[in-house]
C-alpha cells in the first residue's frame, strides 16, 4: 500500500502540520478545526532505505497495511546504491 507524508497549511489560521496516510487526502486543521485542507506537498514513503550499522535495508509498506505503514524488510545491501537499484528493479506496489 502506498504511504505518504502529507504537508498542510491551514487557510484559516496559516498553521502548518503533517500527517501520514495511505493517500494524499484532505485533512482538518488540528489547530483551529478548519475543514478539508488539501496537502500543499506530499512525500512518498511507500519504499524507504534505512541504514542499520554498515548495511542499507530496503523496506516497503505492504498491501495489507491499513492505519500505519507496517514496513516489511525486502533486503539488506552493503551500499545505498545497491539498495536503490534493488528498489527500482522491483514492482513498487
């Protein structure tokens, strides 16, 4: 399942906040309660590379994820470049 970090700016109070979700959906302002704010930017967090010691771990949010990304390890690599190459060669979703 896709996973996104959405960035919002409230049209009512101008506060900025983030929220992670499985889509780039509208959100309500947690500061003033204004409704239906659309994200002004989103970062795709479906696949990530995490460094653990001297290894780079490729992880992906699985299709079974619902309310959190529930990342699953796909492989460990000696370099970030190898992990990136692996992710680019696999079916993302």
